[in-house]
């Protein structure tokens, strides 16, 4: 899906430019990579279709305004659900001390806690999310994104063996993050 020309359904990472290092105040972290993960356009079309179908069913054998009420409620639920599912971002940034951080949703992972990384291609995603998945792993999975990246932790105090995240460009994320790649 990502080898072809980009379409509206593709998820494209947004490489961020590193801010200039001319300021010595350390005003904040330097963003090295940002990837938005919105749901595909096809999901929006399906959601609108489901809301329209529910509106039609709402007015069957009732007054017409029941269809309007049910349709509005269904459309609000669909829009809220798809916006909520689209809120995730994968961010790699460097703080003022030079530590590289991976931020996925509300979770953060420092480079110092990672021993190695692995790119999980779309062909291996099913195995990584199925029989090979460790129940203690931290997983951020988006079904519409085919590839994943694995960050294997080296922290005796943390019971989490690894992070497994969906990303459209796992090689880019791993390269920018800077951990050894297997």
C-alpha cells in the first residue's frame, strides 16, 4: 500500500525540521520526527454511510423527525469516534540534555532505556501481534498502518520487555531514534 503513489488513504509521516541551535537557553525539546496517524478516508465514508443507514432505520414506521434525531446522534458518534482514533502521533525529540525520546500518545520512552530496535514489516505484523506477542509488552497498534517498530528495553526495574508501535515509516523512526537496529 505504501509502495504505490500516495492517495487520500495513505498515512504519510511528516519529517520535522530540527530547530536551529543558536539559542543557548534550552527553550524546549528539538522535534526530530513527527508522524500523524489519522484514520483513512474510506473509514469516514463508511461511518457516514452507517449514520445515514441508522437515520433511515430511525424513521421507519415513525414520524420523519425520528430519523433526523437518530441520524444526528449517529453522525456525532461516528465523527467523535474517528477523531478520537486519529489523535495518535509518533514523535521523536531530543531534550536539552541531548537525550532522545520517543513519544507515542501519552507515553514516553528515553533512548537510554532501549538496548536495540527492530523494524517489523507488514508481512510479519500478524505474527508480532499474535503468537509472538508478549502480554507484558507496551503496544500501540493502528490497524490501518501496515508496518510496526519494536523497541527492546534494557531496564531491570521495568517489567515491560519491549514497545511495539504502528508506524508508516519504521526505518525512519528507528534511524532518527538512534538505537541499534537488528
